[in-house]
C-alpha cells in the first residue's frame, strides 16, 4: 500500500473513494418548466467548457516533474476523471435547455486557441525542466487557487439561482472540489515549507501569471461575463478575499492578492 508523504491528506483513501458525481436521483426534467436564467446558462456553459478541458491541463502537466511523484500522479488521474464527470453533469443541465455541449464543441474551442494549445505542453515541460522539482510547489499552489475559486463559483451559482435541483447538483460538485483543495493545499504547504527557492518561484509565478480558471481557453469577454456574474459586488469580493487569504497563508506567499488583482484587471466592480 502506497503511503502519502503528506500526512494531512490520505491519497490512498482518496483514490479508493473517488467516484463520479451522481445526478441520477435529481429531477433535471423540471428545468423544462422552470428554466434557468440566460445569464446562469452562459455561466454554466463556461463552467462546463472548463471542466471538459481538464484533460488538456492534465496533458500539459504530464510533461512536468509533477507526474514523477506518486501522490501527484495518483491524484491527477482521479482528479481528471472527477472533473470530466463535472462537465458531464453540467452538460446535462444545459441539455435540458436545448444547449448541447460535447467533445466536438470542446475541440472547436481548443482549435480557436490555436498555436497556444500546441505550445502549452512544450512550454510546461521546458519550465518544469528549468525549475526542477520545485515546479511541483508551483503546480500545487496554482491548483489550490483554481479549486478554491471553483468552490466559490459553484456555491455562488447555487445561491444566485435559488433552484433546489441545481443547488443540490452544484453542492455535490463543490464537495468533490473541496477534496481537491485539501490535496493541493496540503502538498503546497509541505513543499513550500521545505524550499525557499520554491517559495520565491511560486510567489513570482502566481503574482505575475495566475488568472481566473478558463482565461486560457475562453474569449476575454466571456471571462468578464462569468466573473461579473460570480465574483462581483460585496459577496464576490468577500469570496475573493477568502481565496486570497488561503493562498497568502501558505509559506512564503504572505500578502498575495491574486484573485482581487485579477478581478481589478478585468474591471469587475
């Protein structure tokens, strides 16, 4: 039995209990008579596209030192599967509104990205080789920020729509995302605490390169639309502060405000 090097997270237990998000007991047909708002449907489409693109993120990370670590390799395998099923669940909700999201659409979105999609694995691999094992700390910290923002996004969407069926589904997805946060955060904390170099590099990368999930695959207007829906106003900024506080609590990352900085850059009020 493989043992996790990070005592705060049991990777064996996670792998053994990882499962597809379930929605078979939810009455999605009710959306035919009680449709979601146009804004929420746009945001759900954004979320579904992001979840379906997880396979591309995994592809890129397989060229980096992360895939050489037993715990991270195991996690990435389970994480990729869970995120795929998040996309499937959201696609089912959209289908009830006659909006079809499938791999053809996902592929078309990737083709729009063009040369960036082809270069990403090469770029990630080169950066990983230059940084070495400390790259894993960057990956874990970046992943923690992404998953923390995902949890807020799902919970915020549930609160905004006040639809019981949608809320039940999104809370199930958020619960899986919370386990992802636990892994990323525990790994990031351990690796950053062990290496001053990792702290310096991670701080630089997050401060200068991090952006909201989906920014690399969606048009800027779509990113602004989704972030305005989920992260604007008092509640949005309160959530942004919580995300920033969690990241800045990691060793060497004190004072970082990556989410608030990103929202400011997008002009989100």
